[in-house]
């Protein structure tokens, strides 16, 4: 896990890539890579690559980046992990390729030399990289299938810049910081900025599962090589007939294989442990994969003691069940107050989440860990959210009345006149609840589109809604559309909430502590293996996960009501005088609303 940066002055009249600018971008990401740094410039100065290293594989200096091919024709700056790099390397060596390091980075160079851009279809991992091909005079930007690792770029028509963080590009001091209304509107609606937008007009996110070429002409069309919705659509066409034992064996073998791949490391690998099924099953599978010394970490809060929100007691029982070396880390309100400025500084784009990951990552780093596994993605893969029931039910009930012209908008306007008496989502239910994109907006939205003027102002709200087009934005996650309701909701949750919020928050909050978070349940190969089964066995799919370790999870874990991985942030924010902007917008009646709406107003630009 690292921080990557690059500048390509592709236009013939552009100034050469500036060394000091590249260093400003690179070194803004020093927390992502405290173990080393490097830079490389082409002989003509038109392209420069930068890198900050967090050493995980081949800890020697041979693993420093940017890395060049032996003939000097290729140069790469790479962030992430290629979990199948050893298999790829063995095959490449059998074809005559000679390696100088034990890194996955060098495997990428040799694989590109062999396959070109088609290499992306052979990679299993989380990754973002920029690869310079001197013979083509072209730069290849690539991002992993799920978008676990970020990759942002800015193109002013003369020069393209890219980095692992939006704030790093801004730190380079050469890009425009004009605000992007679509990004601001997206944040207010969803609590995170939906890709490819950011909060700046000039900065874009390379979409997950995509790659893009940049040459002397400029940027070329982005090419998508992986699509979650397409996997579910293909899975819906399959109806494998298997016994219960065969289904359980398939799930166990697929999960175990993913965990084995995610344990590839030259440093110890720990695990975040809550009191839930996802992280608990992963810890059991880590032991099945042969890891004997497992360090697990759980957060606890004084405010949650003796309540069902306290993860610690059950997590400690799971740790004992699998004989891990376990710590329970107490987070106090005082620590939160002290860390809040650091949290906001590390937060690369505004988000209503991520604070829990900040503290559990901080705890892991205090123990000396560089790598941990997380159960993130289990609810999306195994249908653990209420949305898997609620959204299809909404569509079934409201699809016909929702088709009556103007009815939904009329009801919303009538009820909107009683804003203090009606939940905004209740007022919008006929307008949006009859389609999957609309029902998803109701389910995951913080604010409804018609509320945004009060937060962002009329001009930004109208311009941003026009550019973002929220229903279209959500609908793109269903292209091509899966046939089953499970596939539709899984594609929506994985492509939107998980990608734009959970994965992005896991990245910035962990990397602020120089910690790599790996997510074995967020794996394209695993998805292809399990998608034909999880929808078919949706009612008991979490039980399949719980029973996957050789020593299954205890029943008290499986049958426990879902609580999520939370913090007492609502109470803390109410008492923090630095976080009171929401009180300035009385028309939205935020006093009695969920804390996430107040936090979103606090983070939204004034």
C-alpha cells in the first residue's frame, strides 16, 4: 500500500513536468508511504512519476518505486497488492522472463510487456497504478475491479496529473480548485461524493474496473473491463442445483481461497474484529488458512458499556473461540475531541463515515501492525442489509402508482408544505419508491433533492442536480440490469454505498495511520464464484458465511441482531461547539433528525 503520483505534459506546447510540483504532490501523501520514496523523470522531462512506499512485500530497497523494466522502456508507480502475483510470476518465468526482485510491482512490468492492456484481466487484488510505455509515448492508468484503491486525475488540456488523493493534487498548487456542484450535491444526497465526481471541477476519479490511456493527443476514452452488475446478470442466468452440503462446501472453499490470497505478506497480518458474522468468520478462516498468531482489535466506548451497541464482549468471546491475541481499545470523548482536526485534515473528500475506521486503524498501528483484514463487504455479498428486502418491496408496492404522471411530485409538494410534520422521505415515497434507483435514493439518501437549496444555496443545488442527475447516476450501477431483485440490490449497494463510502473511508482513515486494510470479501474472483449462489440462498446466506470456518461461529454471534460498527459520535458532536453549523438552518428541522444529516451539513461548503 502506497501513495502514487505522476505528471504528464502531453501537449507539445506544455511546460515540462515540474520536479518540485511532483514532490509536493507525492510528499503530501507521506503517511501512505513512510518507508521510502522515489521519483523518476523521462529524459525529455515530459513525464514524471512519484511514489511513497509502505513496505509489505520484499522489504528490501529492491522494492523501491517508481520501478523500471530492465530495458528502461517501461516505468511504473503502483499502489496496492496483487494477490496472485506468485502464480503470474511462475508462468512468466516459464516463458523466459527474468526477475530482479520479489515484488508484485515487477510482475506488473513483465505482465504488461507480455499482454499489454489486456493484463488487467489477469490481476487479482486491489490496485491503482500509472505505467509509462516509452515506445508508445503513452501513459496507462488502471484501477482495480471494485475500486478499493483510489486514483484521481486532473487534465487541463495541456498536462495530466494523477495521485492517490484529491488533496495531494491540490497540494501540487497547479490545478484549479473551482468547486464541482455535482460533487457537492452528491455528498449532500448520499453522505459521500459519487465517482467520477470530486468536490473540484478539474479533478475526476478513474472509475472502478477501468483503465485509460493518455498520449500526445490527450486522454482517450475510459475503458471498463469489469462490472459488478454484469456479474450478477450473468449469475441470474445460472441456476445451479446443488445439495445444501455442496453449497456450503463451495462457499467455504471460495472464501478460504480468498483469505489465503489476502494473507500474502512479508509482515504480520492482523484483523479488525467486531461482534458480527463477517469479521468473525474471516478470523476463523485465517486460522484455517494456516495463520497461527492472529492479532485482533476491537473498539469500545464508555458510552456503550452494558448496551447492545457494545461490540467488545462478543468480540472477546469470538477471539477466545479462535484463540487470537486480542486487544479491546477504549476510545474516549476526549480523544475524539483531540483527534477531530486530524480526522478532518486526513479526510480526502467529505464523508459522514470513517471515524470508526480512524480509531481502529490507530489502535492497530499502535500495536505495530502494517496490514489487517476487515470484514467489509460481507453485507453486500451475502445480502445482510435491510435494503435487500425493503427496496424490492417498495418497488412491488409503488411501481404502478409511481407511473401516474405528476402524482408523486404533487404529493411531495403537498406534504412538503408541512416540513416539520413529515419526514422528507415520506413526502417523496410516491415520487421515487416505484423504481430501483428511486427506492435506493430513499433508502440511502441523507437529504431529498428538494431540500438541497437550504444547504448549498439555489444556484449550486440546481446546477449540481442537473450535472449529477441522481436517478441516472444510481441507475448506471444497474447497467446491464440483473434479473433478480437480489442481484439488483447487491449491484447497487456494492457499486454505490460500498465503493463511494465504505471503501473510500477505509482507505483514507487507515492510510492516515500507515496501515493497509485488506478486504477478502471484496474480491472480483470471489464474486464470480458466489454470485450464482448468494441470491438463490439469500435467506440463509449469512449462515453459510458463519459456517465456513472449520470451527463455525457460535450461534450467539449468528443470531445476534445487527448493530453495525458504530461510535457514539452523535453525543460527542452535540457537545462540540466546533460542530454546530446545522443549527443555522432551522428550516430543515435538524434538531431531531439523525446525526448523519447534521454532520453532512457541517461538512458541506457554506
